[in-house]
C-alpha cells in the first residue's frame, strides 16, 4: 500500500516524538519516500540529524533556511502538493487545536493547510488533556474536514498517570494507514495464493532437472495483487527475484513435491489461486547420494511423474477462483481449453513459445485469457508488469460479476 507513496511527516513537540525515528524506518521499509517537517519545539525531543539520515532528505523546520549567507525558501504549497499522504505524529493538543481552527503560524501548519492529500493525525497528550471537551471538539472538527484520526491507546503516560492519550505505536500507525488505503480496492479482504518460478528436481547433490523460468510473471502477479488490496501467499521455486511488499508472504521451495505440499495445505484459506509456476512434470526416480562421476559415454536417468499441483487444487476447489497457465507450442488454444476443463479451472492464461518476446526469461509476455465459459481475450505483447495488470483485470471482472 505504501510502496512508491510520497509521505509528508509532520512531527510536533511532545515526548512521543522519539517514536518517529522508528516510524520513519518503517515507512522507508514499506517503500515510501519520506519528507519531514518539525515544529520548533519538536527538535528538543528528536534529533533532526537522525531523521534526515533515516529519511535521506533534509529535515525542514522554518519557512526560511539561512546557511553560509544564502537564503532558501521552503515552499509549503509545493510540500503540500508533493505528498500522496500526510501524517502528523505526534499531534499535540496545541497543534490539534491549531489544525482545527486554521491557525497558520509555522511551516507544518502551512503545509497541512496546503495539502490536497489524505491527512492522518495521531494524537498524543496526557489523560486529562485527551479527555478535555475542547480536545474532543477538535477531533470531531478535524474528522469533519476529512482528516483521519489514528486513535491514541491506553498506557503509562509521561506524567506517570495511566490512561488514554498514548500515541499509537509506529507499527500500528503504519498498519492503520495500510488498512485505510486498501479499503475499497478491488481485492481488499481477499486472500490470494500464487505459485511462481521453476522447480529443481535433484539428480545428485549438485545436479538437477529444471527449466528456464525466472519466476518474473508470478512475482509481478503477486505485486499487482498486493497493490489491489489482497493478502498474498507467493510460493516460489528457485529464483533470483525478491519481493519486499509487506502484504506478500514469500515461501521459498525447491522441488515440485515441496511446492505441492505448501500449495495444497494453504489452498483452503484463499479466495483466488493462480498457478504460474513452471513445475517439472518428472523427477529422477532415485537421487544419488554422491556426485555422479563422469565414467561412461552415456548416462541413463529413470524419471517418474510428479504430482500435478494444479489438478489436485482443481479437485479440492470449493469456492476459490482457480487460474492456471498453459505454455504451448502447437494447437495452443485447443490444448489450453482441454487443460481448463480437465483441471476444473475457472480460467487459463495461454502463452505460446511461437510468439516473439513471450516465454521464459524475458521481460515481456503475450497472453490469451480463456475463462470456463470459453470466452477468449487475446492481448498484445506487453511487459510482464502490464500483463499481470491485464490478468487481474480479467479475474476481477469475473469475481465481481
């Protein structure tokens, strides 16, 4: 949800400001760009140098910065327009009141009044201040403006009292924002399982039977699903690719048997499954315990059939929307239709090795989407990220039909 987002973080002068170093790290880890504005008093509670180092951006405090006889103007309008979302944390009683009344006496408040994006505020103050009628009035007024409050929690306060008014923990702030951003997205509340990459079937400790799949198509499908609000389980065979999205649980496997076990055990918990992995159909009947020496002119390896992961999921399917992939070299559409029916799929994505730019190890793909009603839609050659968006577009049309 936060990957690629531009976040403007306003920090005010309360003891909870020390927590913002952790908040900045979490936002950066989630893939956000972060710019920070401190009120003048906030610098007494948290180091601007620390925040600048963590965010990789200068920390701003005043409208005008003077350095080495030069003057720079910090444009609050540009800051407000730059942000995809703004967070004010902690929001002290003083700043809360000023935001509600429209007071504009520092850079943070001017940027807040200039913001065109969603604004989240995380109150932090002592118990009596938090419960004061004027504070409650400020909460109501700010929410009536469309701002989103991240509720304070109960706990030990700086005064030594115990009660409501403690700023939400950084992890909870990030989770709150992610949940809010995902609300209303087409896959919000859905759980998705995706298989990706090749499988390696061991011959001996150093050799294996495998294929040229990079896993890129499956990884792009996982990224797109997460961006659309889904919780994703990505089961990946050996691949050099990585995924940082917090809404994606990456489970790495090596062999077809390992992929089968994980996919089969997790299938009941998901709403949608896409089998994009290039699973080996066969594996060596026996695996040598030691490296096989080159002693003969030829070597015969007996192969046995692997379990069919997609077929087993089709047998187990209840209400899940199940999608398979078909990589064909001849009679492509007819073979894909047969696979669609045989494996009890809701849709199948057809690739042809006869199409230039499609197939394993390429940044592009060309697909044909076929659903269980044999409705066929062919797409032009596109990047795999664009192909993933097309596939999800077709799935979403059908699950919301």
